[in-house]
C-alpha cells in the first residue's frame, strides 16, 4: 500500500519564490495548504487571498517494490503505448532522435515530451497500478479537470510520486491540486471503486460492429469506393451497425464544410442517405481542433490559432501538410465548430462522429488554465455540440473522455504490418503499430464499460492488402473482440474466402468473454479467459 511521506510545493508571489516541504497542512499570510485523507481518498487543496503562481506540487509516497511487481502507468493520450512493465524497465522519449528530424516531423507535439522527463524513472498519467499476481495496488486521480496528474515510479528509491501538471498556473482563491484514490484489492474491486469515486458511468450506448474506410483506402476514397464497400458489408450474413467514412472526403483538414466534389460530386448527405438506406448508422471522421497548412481556414483565419510565448503558431504534428491547434476559447472558433457539427449531424445526417487529434486542444496551457482544464472544457464543448449524436473520441488524454465520449480509442492506429520497420520503432510512443495497438487494448481493458465503450481500432482478416500472418490477424481480431466494444474492420468482405468467413464467425462468438488475467513476458502474451463457462488459455507471440 502507498504510504504518504511528504508534499513539495513551489509557488511565486510576484517576483518572490517560495517553497514548502511538509507532511501536514500549513498556513501563512499568502496561502493555505490543506492535506486530508478520508478513507481511500487523499486530497491536497491550495487557497490564496491574493494572486499566486503555482510552479510545482508533488506528493511523495513510500512503496516497497519487489522484483515480481508488474507496473502499469497509463500513457498520455489514446495512442501512447501503455503496457505493464517490470520494475527495471525504462521508457524512451524522443531525445535520441536527431533534432532536425524531431523538428521536421513535430514529434514532441503528439505526446508529453515537452513537459515530462524521460530517464531512469517511469511515468504515466491519470491512473496506474502495481500488480502482484491478482492483487492490485491502485492509484488514480479524481481531479483531472483541474490539471492532469503524473504518476512517477522511483523503484530504486522505493517511492511513487504524484505530480500535478500545473507549472505557471495563476490562482486566486481555492484550487483542487491533488485528489487521489489509493486502494488495494482485486482488479474488479479497484477499478469499480475508482469509477464509483469519479461518479462516472459510461453512456448507455450499445457495443457496435461495423466498417471504417481508412485501413483499406486511407484518403483515396470516393463515392464509388464507398458504394462498393457498402455493398460488400451488406453481403455479409452478420448484421453490422455502423458504416464510417474516414479521412479523405474533405478538401483539406479544417475545411470541414468544403467537400471534395471530384470525389463526392453528390456531396456527403447523399452518401449518408445511402448508408441509412442500407440499414446502417452513418459515421464520419473529422478533427475539430486542428487545421492543416494547406487549408483555407489556415490561410484566412490565422487569428483562430493557438500562439506560443513567441507569438508563433502551435503545431499539432506533421500529418497532412503539417497542422496547427485552434484556440477553443476564441468565440469564432467555437461558433465554427458548433456550425460544422450541427451541419454534419442535422443536415447531412451523420449520427456517429469520429473526432480525432483531440489532444491538440490542450497542447499549450494558459496562465489561468492547465492542460487538464482545457481538455475538460474541450470535451464538454464537443458533448454539447454533438447532442444525441454518438462521439467516438480519438487521440485524446483518456481521463478527459471518461463519461463524456460514447466510444473512445484506447490505442494507436494499427498498420498493415505487425510492428513497422526497425528504425521506426525508435520513434515516438504514439507511432502506428499493430503490436502496440493490441497491447494497449489488453492493458487498458478495464476502461471498457466503465469509462466509456472502448474502441481498440480495426481487425483485419482479409487475405490481401496487408502483410500480417494468420496468427497475427487472429490475435488482433480476438483481442479486439474480447476487450473492446467497437468491433470495426476495413475489410471488403468480397475478399473473404471460406476460411475468413469461418474465422469471423468464431471471433463473434468470443465477444462476451470474461478476461481472467493477462501477462506479458519476453514478447509472449498469455491470456486467461472464460467463454460460456469454459476456461481457456491462449498464448500469442508479440
């Protein structure tokens, strides 16, 4: 069990710096620091009667690590690799990548590299645990809306740190600095307890099975390819729920009401109508908080962009022609996003919105708002604007989506091979990888039906247009079916032979499996699960 040792608090009052190291509450004429523990909830709040600037707040807990411990630390956003580690493992950042390449591809923007240290200590965000067999020592934040909480394991020193992402935050009044749920128990006990304390219940939407265009066509889509895939999906004896059009329908990222008329001359409402006529829910992809450099929005509305301290535009990454973050507190940006979503949902008829690259909203904190506060505001904005339409969130710090997204991606994009080329494995933690996608699904499985309905990304069983082995395709499909609630593919079912049809039928029969345990050892994943009362053990080469 974690045992509280001390709190480190740094702040500025005007030009003066102050630091407090304490294990109990304290007060002075500038501020009051309150430390409380009630049951399994540990809290730290800061109150001031004048403006002060928070520079650091970190709670130190003692923990006696053993060599057998498995450590899970949730990654920064949907795509960040998130697996159980041994006590001797390390996490790599991006400092080993030549700076010219880092800057060209804006690798630092996809994750936490600009505000986290990578070295001997491992870290994660929002929640984590230490597992000994089936016993969990769990720690999770109950106050991510006031700022993300980073958990750092110092295994050599016997410490676990909980540090608020709050450097430069100006407060005047009361601020909830840390609020942690710390407990022990079996997997079900600790995760049920965490979400009960969060008062989060997933929205009541059902698991879905369906199709997305991305992993067969990528951006090379048009009316004919969509029609062909729609026919292929309807030829399947299994009843699908959703047909989702992914990236490629718009003229540029950010110009969401400018449809590429060469690809979709009858525009997007007609395509949604065709999907509905086939008895399916129409879904569509967009990235509401970014615009690419080649967009009309970027050329004509630069005042909508987030600015850094040097008044430069803040990049979100290098996809497309390079893309930039929009300022969600600009009233014109909010009205644009509202109008876009209203048009897509209520005029065009798309009832599932895959909202991607959401982390871009909170790349840069503000003097009065942490990244966690900004991301919470951004998700509230989307939930309000989407109304009754379903939200599938992607590329998002997960805690910000708890209870707000209907469905949420819990891993990186799969690829058409297993784990990319060796040099690509040295890139950022959010890189595309089928292997990493599977492992994220396994080790974030507890979020499904608690935080939201989990989207593990697609399975691929088709015999063409990928280089996955049969074993790898089966592993991907089985894990997705057992541990997710969004079972999507980009396969055209006309490509299926009798072999793939039988495999898909088998996959559908294990959707309600009860996962007993998951262990990753030396690139071997062992799953124990129960289907219809029968116990199974399955081992996969990773």
